[in-house]
């Protein structure tokens, strides 16, 4: 009797599992249909001459060019140069933005001294500052890194400053009741409580760093993804331009995934309402 019951329950579970898989694959297929149709139309238009190559290369040509750039090592060497610029600029902005956020967030006098200039500076147009930075620092690597650092400082400052000021006052009162000194309060309560905001600011700064990199690598670059784009523009190689743009987007996605992984482990203590 038990054998027949287990067999019947197993037979009932198989259709349920299959029914769960079918909607998933059908949903993926439905979402993939329109992009595939768009790619096919793009390919046909490029091959028939309706879409000239100087306007936009065919997807097959873009894939071929990507493979050639990867095999030759040209894309890899230029990615390393671009990544180096982003990492140095981001290191400067994280240090500066974090320090200013701590000054403004932990002290009323610090807020008066720091916040107003930061709010004014963050509204300055990034592209409008490029000629001024060139006049100040020339057209070398320092200008590129300084512009990336300038653009990424403000997201870090704003999010961390907001996180510090958003700490629950009840936590602060409880910490004081337990006898924590002010430095201990900062280390054990305020900084851990502001960590989610810090990581959000880091993700935002990473996105801004890749956007600003596209602009700064147009300034007399001799290497980097922007250098490849400039050369491709001169020779009307839209396939290389699209490949570089795809690499930009991939790098942005990869760095965001890295920060999300750090966030997942560093904030394991944080309760969440999202279910698997």
C-alpha cells in the first residue's frame, strides 16, 4: 500500500515540476523573440545595403571584428589602460568623498563648512569642466584621472552623508545607555548603519566612472577604449565603435556585479522582505 502511494505521489510531482519548467522556458523564449527579430532585420538591412556600413555595421560583422580584436590582443591591452584610469580615479574619489561625508555627517560645523560647497560643485557641468582641466593640468593622464575622480566624488559623498544622517536615533540612544564613547559610537553603530548607503554610492560611482571615461578618453588618448573609438571614427569603422561600446557596457555590468556580491556578504545581517 505504501509503495503504491509513494509511486502515485511521485507521478503527481513530475507533471508539477514539468509545468513549472514550461512557463519559465516559454517566458524566456517570448522575451527573446523580439530581440532576435530585431537582430535579423538589422542583419538583412545591412547586407542588402538599406543600412550602409558607415552608418551601422551588420551584427555578424561586429561579432567578427570582436573576435579579431580579442585574438590580436588589441582589445585586452586597451581595456587594461581604461580600467587603470577608472580604478585610480575611483580610489581618489572614494577617499575624498568618504572623508567629506564623515566630516559633514558627524558634525554640525562640518556640515556648514562642507555641504554647501559640495552642493554647488556637483551642479557644475562635467563636459564644461573639461577645457578648464586641460588648461590647468594639460592633456596627460593626470587630467583624465582628475576628471574621473571629480565626477565620482559626489555620488559617494551624497549617499554616505545621507546614510549617516539617516541612522535611527534609537540606536544611538541605546548605544549611549550601554556606555559607548563617541568614537566607539561611530565605529560600532554609525559606520555599520551607513554601510548600505556606502555600497549604494559605490555602485553609483562605478557607473558614473565608466560614463566619464568615455568623455575623458577623447582627450588626446594614445591608448584605451576611447583611443580605439577615435581611430575607428576617423576610418568610419562603425563595427569597432560598437565593439568598444559593448565592452564599456560589459565592464560596467561586471563591476556592478562585483559590488553586489560584496553587498550580499557584507550586509547578510540586514533583514529583507524580498523572498527567493
